[in-house]
């Protein structure tokens, strides 16, 4: 039986939905669904699972139509499709839900470009979500609410610009009672079943966002000087980003928070040490946050 999963939220800072046509509600929905997917992928990787990189030419999933036709089993077509693509879709396989934004009363469209707007995210099932998919999606919303931010362009926001993308999740989607270990076990099961996904996971660059290499602070924000200081720990330029490549540290005065991610454990340790030296307390490594989920 197909359901509509509804989350109720409120903008704390305007949400930049970043569509080319910003008047179009569909562009807004596409932008926010992309942001949810980005967090979903990072969480799957942080739990030891595999999520492809939809921006990489040689690391994408597609539904194996021939394998499906041969047996009539959807799972055969999906064997080499990563958990993120199973939920959000890939070539030959549509998303399991239609994503809709509505205002607090359920009316469309809703404009999220200012603070204090209450709104709904609706995941209208087209195919039934697996238990672990509902669990992961609810945890993504929790992460965004407690530590992160929402919206496609958040990650390209210059530090001196106003804050974007801080939201409060007032009511999360209903999720099954699963343990984090059980979800990790199911993700491992999908990976164990596909030599192709194992190969692609092994070939992924270490810089791909994975939640265990994130750092979060939900009690401090960083000014531009502190961010620039923090970027000094990394001579590779990964944290600082470059033209067309996002920086990796995001601070929100309005939300009184910052988050970011490192390319490897050594860089993460350097970031944590520098934050401590700057007198910033309470920064959590991603693995600590994962263990809270
Ligand atoms: Zn994929």
C-alpha cells in the first residue's frame, strides 16, 4: 500500500532552492530533492555502504533492463544499483517517490526564500520504500535539522553572504524502529551481492563526501577569519575548494552552527586540533554523530 510520508519544517534562514527558473515550484523541488540525496549518499557511505557519484562519468548506476527481462525480477535489474539510486532513481529506474513541497496547510506552491516559513515535505510513494530507506531518509532530515543545512546552493555560498538553508524539522517522517547496526547490515548485504558496486566503491576517490569524515558543531558558528584559519591545516586546497568546486566548511550565524568534511582521517584530525586551538568547543566527528542516530 503506497503512502505519503510527510515532514513538517520551518525555515530558520531562507532556503536557497537554486533552480534556473526560481519561479518554478518544480525547480525548487528538484533542488531540494538533490540536497536530500547528497546527504543520503554521505550517510550511506558513512555507514559503510556504497553510494555512487552521480557527477562522475564512470561511477553511475543504471537499471539492468536485460537482467530484469530475463527473470522478471525487479531485484535482478537492481542488483548493481546503489542504495541512493534505488531510492532517488537513476537511468532506467525512476525515484520511489514524488517529492512535493507545500505550505503548512498543504497548499502549493510555497516560497521558502525567507525565514520563519512553515512548510511540508511530502514523499508521495510511487513504489513502496524499504524499511531501511525510510529510516535513512528520516535520519537525513534529523541531521539537517540538528547539524546541517538544506538546499543545493548552500555549499557554494560565499561566507560573507547571508545564511541560507537552516531549517527546523518540527515533525519528521514516520520511520520504523531499526537499529543503526541493522541498517548498516542491510547496506552491506546489497554491496556483498554486487561485484560491480564493490569495484566502483574501491575506485572512488577518498574525497567523496562520507559522513564519518564530517565534522559538526551545533553550538558555534565560525567567522570568515576562523574559516580561513581552519583552511590552513590543509595544504592540498581540498577544504578551501576552488572555482567550480565547493569549499568544504559551512558556517551559519543564524543557525549558530558549522559543518564540513575532510578528505581523510589525517585531515579530520588536523581540523579537530585546529578548532580546539581556536578555542571552539563541542565539535563532533561524523562517527560520533553517526553513533547517535
Ligand atoms: Zn547509484
